[in-house]
C-alpha cells in the first residue's frame, strides 16, 4: 500500500469580496427606479399645485373680468347667477376686505356695516343686484328667464367698484 504524503504547499488567502453577499441590480433597473421616482414627484407636485389666487386688487379685477367672460357661456340660470354672485363676492372680499364671500344673502343684507365705504347709490345697486341673483339662485322657475343682462350688469358694477379707492389700500398707508 502506497500512501501519499501530505502536501506542505501553502495556498494564498482567497478573495473575500466574492464571498460577501451583495445587493446588485443591473443598470437598467436603477434607471427604472429613478424614472418612477421622478414621475411620482412630478405627479404629486402637479396634484398639489393650485391656481394662484389673486393677491392685489388689480389682479382680482382682471381675474373677475376673465371669470365673468366665462360665465356668459353658462346656460342654466341657477349656475350662472351663482357664478356671477361668487365672482363679485370674491372681488369684494379682496378689494374691500368684506366678509360677504362667506356669508349667505340674508347675512349680507342684515349686516348694516356691509360695504359702508361704498357710495350709497353703488351700495344700493349692488344689494339690488345681489337680490336679483338671489331670486334666480334660490327660486328658480320653470319658465325660461332671460339671463343675458346678468353678466353685463355685473361687469358694470365691477368696473364701478374697481374705480373706487380701496379702503384696504388707504388703511395700509
């Protein structure tokens, strides 16, 4: 019987990097992950982005004029009168610091100091116009109503309101 003698030859230490488990993805998988992250960020930002509200009186006036032009295309009486009322009230809230945007028609009429800075004839015309809009909004009829004068009348009132000095501007100076 022939026995082999043990070898006394020493081997090099093996590379440990190959023995360590690692998380590895191909380059295209990283590209997909990066693309999905960018798309998610862009979508979330687009959803959160709201149209910028007017900050100055002139911006509010221009915004109200654009909204009134769009309101001309509304055919239904309740919708048109509601839109016009909201447009005017939004302008009043910004230009004259009036809380009428958040009030009902009855609350607006019962508040005696409402629009006290306006001339009496304009205040009366505005309250009469809001009363007309209120009739169209809350007491719709089955008979067809001519809504064509609503938007031009609102535009005239808006022009008259914008021509007045703003009490918000005079209080700030």
